[in-house]
């Protein structure tokens, strides 16, 4: 196993720091940065290249070369990712949801949809266009979740889409909590098979997300996932165990070491080699 996989015992997490230094060597006032982070274009655009997140760290752990590629090439959105975004907007940002451009088709694989995207690009508008089927799916998921009293309670008297940023081991990390209620962080997820969520949560590195967010929001004491099955509409509420969070901590440590090894110390990512015992 490569040296950069060696974990560090204690992470230096500057939870109260007022200055954030991004990868472009620019220092930012933390309060001003948090205000700018409310804008998705700034959060996913500029900060997506000059700070790490749980999703970018997941990519880095998978492949340093893939992470480098993601900095210069736009990711292709998968259907689960599109469905998840629409579901989040319908529940947490209804104004944004209602403002989305919709094409009255069931599939993106149609001439009408392709023409709408091309027209939006030509006119300088957002090319983020959705189908009527995608919108209806999000509405159905929202309505089903709101029927569940326990799940819907998480939305009452809570704050949505709360940004946070901190320096961890000298590296800027960003995040946006779906829901903060009291001392809990709640994250909404959709799944194709809720019976497998306990295993897919590790596979998709939700443990890394949970641990990182608990560092970014030091006032929080727990992290929970509210999950809805896209096929059956079954709902699950999952609390993160100490074991789950420890797994996330190890991934964060490995990711920090990987970033330092390849992108600060300048080691050649082409020399990265996966070594495991089968």
C-alpha cells in the first residue's frame, strides 16, 4: 500500500479560523466567503476548483488522475444525480425548483430536448434543463416524504442549505448541509434500493461526508440521513454510528495525505498504483 495511504493520528482542524486560504493562494475573510457560498455558481464553480469537498475527496481517493481531470472537464451528470438534485430543490429550495426550465418530454434522448439545450446555450442561458418526467418524479418523492410524520418533522423550524468552510491540516474544505436542526445535521438521499442503503452508504463514501461535516459544523453533535426509495417510496432514517464515523475519518485522513502527496509535494500522479491483497 502506498505511503500516502498512511493515516495521521490527529488532524489540525481550525474550526474558528477567520481566514481561509484557497488553492489559488488567495486569502478570504471567512464571513464574506460564507455569504458568497450561498450562490451555487460561486460554490460549485470557483470553490469547486480551489477547495476540497467530500465529493471531490472521494474522486481523489479513487484516482488522483481522475481528480485532476475533474478540475478542467465538466462532469457528466448521471440520472441519479439529476433526480437527487431535483428532489432536494423541491423540498429545500422551492423557488429554485419552480424556476427550472422544463421541456415537455419524458426522455432527454429526444430531438425536442436536445434543441432546447442548444437554444439555451446559444442564447447564453443556463443549459441545466429538465424533463417533465424528472419534475414529476421529484414532486412525487417530495409528497411521499411529507406524508411521513417523523421524516417531515426534520423540516420544521430548521435551516436549509447551510454553507461551511474551514482549514483542515492547512487545506480548505467546503460543505453545504441540507438541513440543520438544533444540534443535528440531516442529509437527504434518494436510493434505488433502500434495503441495501447500509452497504451503499459506505460504497458511496457517505461516511466521509458525515465525518467531514461534523468537523465543518463543530456545534453539531450528530449526523443523520433521511432516505427515500425512488421505486417503493419507503423511507429510512439512519443515524451515524461511531464505527461509521471512524471509517469516514480514516478516508478523510487518507484523502488529505493523497492531496498533499500529489498536489502540494508535486509527485507524479501517473505513478499511482493500486496495491491490494485479494
